[in-house]
């Protein structure tokens, strides 16, 4: 098994491409070790000293490290853990795990606007940020403000504010005049 690695715009996050499907649908975000019990792979990765967050996409795994750990020491251990997991035959997610994360439901007014927001996120934004090892999902819309949840390499990335303001906000405002601002949320 050959696992490729790619850097991301977030220097604390590295993207691993195992050459096979990681998740059939959606994404899964594990910002802490405490929430990783739904995934044998995430649990294994958090067992490596220095791992601060784990994120799964369709065909990649991103790992975020703490500030004290150097990639030169961490990367070989992570490659080994990912390889061991896929060779073991264990599932990435347990059978009773919740459905992969995605957009939050929106009830009430502005339903048509929210549908447009989600369509633009799915067609224009999410594929681009997946290339960088992350995901951005809809969290809410209230009085012109779109609230987005940043995951994987996007969470804590130094360029995430620029991505939100100059990229996503401008895109949404161009296509949907009701949108006035985009703000990040922590879930």
C-alpha cells in the first residue's frame, strides 16, 4: 500500500491519500480524541502522540498536529497507523456511528435562500476546500448572515478568514443578494 501525502494551506495539517475510499459519503470531523470512539481509524490516529485533530473525506485523511510536534517525527508514525488500519480490515467508522457530517437543517423563513446557499457551497466551495484537506458546511442563516462550520485543514488555518471573507462571502453575495456577511462558527 502506497500512501501519498500533501501539504495543506494550514501548516499544522497534513493530508494523507491512502489510494482507496475512506468514506463512501460525506465527511467526518474529529476535533478531539474524546469524540473519536465512532471511528477505529480516528482512535488509532489519536493514539499517535502530537495528534490534535482528524478529518475524513471521500478519499483522504487529514491530521492536525499540536504546535510542539514536528512533522518529521509525526509523519512516519501516522503513515504506519493508516497503513496498519487499512491492512487490518477494520472499518473506518463503526456500524452504529452517526451519518457523516454535512449541512445543518434549516427550518422557518428563508428556505429558498438557504437552498441556494447550500447548492453554491456544494458545487463551488466544498470541492475546492476538499482539495486542501478540509470541508466547509452550512450551519445557519439569520438576517443576511451565513454561518459556516470549517472542518479538517480549514479549521484553524491562517488563511481561513481570507477564504471566508474574500472567497466565499463574495461568491455568495454575488449570486444571492440577501447575503450580507459570512461568519465562522465553532461547533
